[in-house]
């Protein structure tokens, strides 16, 4: 490789750049990846500043890249962290936009059951799956939160994403609204351990006083409606940047994962400090 090219490549990786720390590492790593993609793909066309490299020059550049990464392995980790931060910021921005645009669907959907205080000053929305172990784990946290704070309006978004048994359980839970038993049945399903097959679901239904035969009839009669609810919840969750359960929406904040009690209380307190952002409460649905 000629001296001019060597100087050019080395400056590409180690020359002055705007900023420092993670920003600089991200820029350096981006440069390395640009070279790597072009060279490893077998393309020897101009990969930077209109330089065209021969196969021999490409081999030399590959060696420079390798040497750089061996001597500066922290660059990779820093670049990964920078990419994560950038992706997180993008996801949060998209979530806020979705909340602003679809507030009524999130906080006022009459098909979403409500617990706690229907006229509360803070609304919390949970996307959950009855077979999700983390949802089951956070259930007791939610119950404690509602006991400690009588001004929370808690909204359930059934999002059965873990297979047919999850769908069956959510169908049964939502059909239980016809008997005014959703909240009690929801708790029983969350507290059920082991397999959540049809027998377990109906056993939980019976334990909270549901007429099981009527429940089964309501599940069949409401099948198309329930399918539509699940589809809407799925589409809404994905627009909010939610990829798994449980997840919560409070004001303009999305919390992903099984948050602990103090974290949830902190978000609620911050919401109250900033002032209400949700619109009028929807009618309570049991």
C-alpha cells in the first residue's frame, strides 16, 4: 500500500473528531464498520473520500482495522452503549408521540377493565399476559400500590402473546365482565401457579363465584369481539414500543418490565408533581 493511503486510513481511525468519549468512539466505530462492510463484501471500489483500493491495499486496511480493535477493544463496548442509548431515545420519543396521538385508546377505551378508583387523579395502564411469570410477580406489587394509594385508576390491557392458553385465559377474563367479576377473576388467574389450561382457568373462575357454564357461553358469543380487542391491544402495544410483558403507561411515560413498588410510586408522584396529562376517566368496567 502506498504511503498516502496508509496515512489516509490511519487518520480516518485516529484523527481529530468532534466531541470526545462515547461520541468519538461511536464515530470511530462507524468508520471501522464502513470499511469492514465494504472490504469484507469483496467490494474494492471507493469506500472513503474517493479512494479506490487494490486487493493488496484492502488486505492492509483489514490488518489496520484488526490492530486498532485489538489495541482499543473498549471502542466496541462504547459504541454498543452509544447505539443502545440512541435506540432508547428513539423508542421513548416514539412512545410519547403515540401516547399524545392515541390517548383516548390508551386511557379511555370502554373495553379495558378498570380497578382502583375510577375517578382517580392518576391512570396507570398495564399490558399483561396471564402466563407471563413477571406479570404474576408484579401482581402483588400492583395490589399493594392500589391499597396504599386510593387515587389510582388502574386500567387492564389484556395482551395474550404467549400462545393459545394465554388467549383462552384472556377470553375468559374479559367474558367475565358480563357477570361483573373481571377484577376478582383477574386476580385469581394471576395467582394461579402451574399450567394455565382450560381446567385451571375454569377452576379459578369457580373460585371467585362465576357461573362457569354461563362464562363458557359468553366466551363463545363474544369470540369475534374479544379477538378484535386483542388485535387492538397488540397494535397499540407495538406502537408504544412495547415488546414484552408486563409494561405500564403512566402519563407520557412507558415502563417496561416488572417495576417494583417504590419505582411505581415514584412515577406516580412525579406525574402528580407535573400535573395531570390524561383526559377524563372512562366509565368503570368490572
